[in-house]
C-alpha cells in the first residue's frame, strides 16, 4: 500500500474500467475477486445511462463496433471539451482492437500532435488553472464490498466518476492518469467506516453537495457509500502524509476469546514482540509492541490502534495473525473505525503559501526551469480524528 498515490488495478487506463482476467500465474482467490469486480462495474453501467462527455461516448461506441464517424467534427468537439488526452488514453487502452482496426489506428495517429500540444500546455499552466477543484470525500466499505482491495476500490470510484460525468484532472506523467488518490488503503476483507480519498476535478460540480452525494451513491455497488464531500485548496497535503494512528475493531469469531485473551496478556507483559515477516521480506523484524497500541479486549470485541507513518502499509489481518498465531486469511470482522490526523501545515500557511506557489511557478515557466517547494511544520497541535 502506498499512501496518497493512485493505485491501478488491472491497469484501468485513465479511469476507464478495462479489467482483464488472466488465468496465467494468477491465484484462484485473485481471479474470483477480479470476476466480482467486473460484475460490479457492469452493474454500475446498467443502473443509469452514462453521463460521460459525448465525444468520449462516441469513441467508446466506435471501439465497440465500427460505425460512421466524422473525424473532423469529432476532433473539434474533443478540443472544445478539452478531452484530447482522455481520448488518447482510451484509444491506447484499446490497443488490442487497434491492431485489427485500421480506422482506429488512423484516428489515434491523427490525435498524436494534438495530445502533445495539450500535454505541454497543461504542464505549463496546470498550477494556474483556477477551475480545478481538490475534494476529499469520505466513504464506508462494508458487507458486499469487503472482498475488494484498495486497487479494486480505486477502479470502482474511477468508474463512478466517469459514469456520472465528473471529469478528473490528469497528472503530468508520460501516460496521464486521473488524479484520484487512495490515502490509507484497506486490504480485501477489511472494512472501514471513515475511509477517505482525494480527487482533483477539472472543474467544480454545479449541483449541491447533497444532490451530488445522492447521485454518486445510487451509482455505487452495495457495501460502498459516500458520506462527506469537502472542497480543499489544491495545495492541501495528501491524506496519507497527515496520518498518525489508525483505530481498529475486531469482532472475534466464536471460540477464540480464551486464546486471544491469553495471547494478549503475554503481549502486554512483553517488552518486545518481534514479528518475522518471512524469508521473502528483506526488511528486519518488526517490534509490534511499538506499533500495536492500546489493545483492549471486551467480551468478544478487540479494539486497538496502530501507529502509522513508516509502517502504515501493514495489513491488519497479518498483524493480528502474528499476535495470536492465526492465519490471516481466516480472520474476519476487522474494521477500521477512524484515523488520527495531524493538522495540515499547508492550510495553516494558506496566506503565504498560495501566492508564493503562484509566483514561483510563474518564474519557473519564464526561466524554463523548475521549482521545489518545501514546507516545514514545527507546530505541535492536537491531531484531528476521522471517524
């Protein structure tokens, strides 16, 4: 798990769900989850007509089945909607079809100079684009969505934005990807009640937040529900960089209470509790006494916290398995109930940060160079709690 990064699953290019299932060297469990993901994406499509921009819908229809298309009019519509790069990525994702279709190859070739021009323009002006909007939305993952991992959720939410016609801004990579970031990923079979993602929209939606959330939740598969939608300055710190602690709740399966209680007593009495993560891991053993915090067993419910930062990639199922001598795959009922965040230093320095960023970027463009902006937070404020 990588904090605050876009995590592709089966490489869905530019937010277009194109999940391909390969039986070669793929575990049966992974294949089953991929089939479940594909079924969820298909169900999302038939819930309501797609609201994606018309030029991209026309291109999808053309890829699906050869049909008459006026290339000049279509290209002009793409340019007017600022979707040239999106169309290029969609054509790239259909590379298997391109190999068999001369009309699509010609279309892709004609877009190349326009794509290059659009990419150069975005690189020069993206930080000055006042139409872009960073949003942090919270959601829950429960029940039918538990089999999905963080990569699957990334695909599902990209699909949600596309089908609801909410265009995401692209990054500045060689193969531009939508700016949707998984802050603190969850593995498969682990739930969450206050999860968050960051998305950068090409422009702010025109409807109220209540109407927008209702529309998004109608589109999502069962087990996923968006709760809040918060607009932030585009320079806000990624969520993963602010996380201090994660809080967890585990409802023990019947018959495990005595075993867990005994192991927990030994854990709390130990000065160190080293976890050897296997020969495949090059890292040194981890001391779980410094990572697992405030464990408390009440009846058949274990609550605990885990320290984040350098160890935030730890799978809670594996941590519990290491503590109690259980197979991680057999653990169920684990839910992340909240996350403690430190105050965002960039928001605290908004009056100085925003004009400084603008001026430095303008200078860099004029000089043909680049700039690195480093912000140091020396405040020791109380953390913010999500959940």
